C-alpha cells in the first residue's frame, strides 16, 4: 500500500493532467475503466457530492452499465494501492492515476528496446530470450502475439518484419541449434 500526502497527490495530479481537476484521469481497480471527474459530472453527480465519489467510486455506478462497473473503495473487499494522507490525520483510499500518453510512449520504447536487446543477445551469444521474443524467433507469431506487451501490439507487423530480416540460420526451424555469433 502506497501512502502519499495530500499535497504531493495534488501536485502529481497537476503534473500529469494539468490544473483542472475535472480532467484528471483515474483507473478503477476492478474494471480498469479510465474516468475523469468530468465523467462523474456528465453522469449526473452533483457538485457537492463529487469529493466523495472522485477516484473512489467507478463511473459505472452512475452510468447504469454504459461505462465502467459499480465498484467502490468503500466496500467490503479492498484491493486499492494508494491512500492519501489528509491534513487532519485521516486517510482516503483512491484509485490510481491513469497513465498519460507520454508515460505510455516511454513504456512502449522500453518494451521495444527490451525486445531488440533480447534479439541481440540471442544473435551474438545464443542466450535464449523471453517467451514473446522466443516465439517471434521461432516464427510462431500467433503465440508470440498472445505473450506480447499491449504497447507493442499496434506495431506488431514491424516486429515480424524485423525478425524476418534476421539470418535464417538463427530463427525458425534453426532456433534450437543456434549458439550465437557476431555478424
């Protein structure tokens, strides 16, 4: 459980999403729906009730199943990851902030670099890569796709093209015999 002071939580929200709290994005821990305070307003939550529902109750409680679920952090089962430490000494359970596009881009580049490094280690030293990259090298693209990180799936054909540009002696049916060498 991560605990964060309310001022630090507010600062993080502003850094991620800007000054307007209505645009801050939160992720329901149950259904993973990304939602904003503006979504709650649009769903009919009254201004005086927003503080009690924001980052605490899923938008599905107010949209009758159109979006999200009916999860709340006030229920019996607790699997939230963050509690905000309030100035009066109390704690408030909150949904996590959603990833920003920049964070997703950084994660995508990290995953891409990881796959390319795994292929490089395979080529040069014969060190077996993780499951996704191994399935790519074996030519089992369907199984590789099932193991792929969600951020690389939109660029899947680029990964296949990269693998197919490698020498045949280190991929496909030759995968199990490869020991590695410099090209």
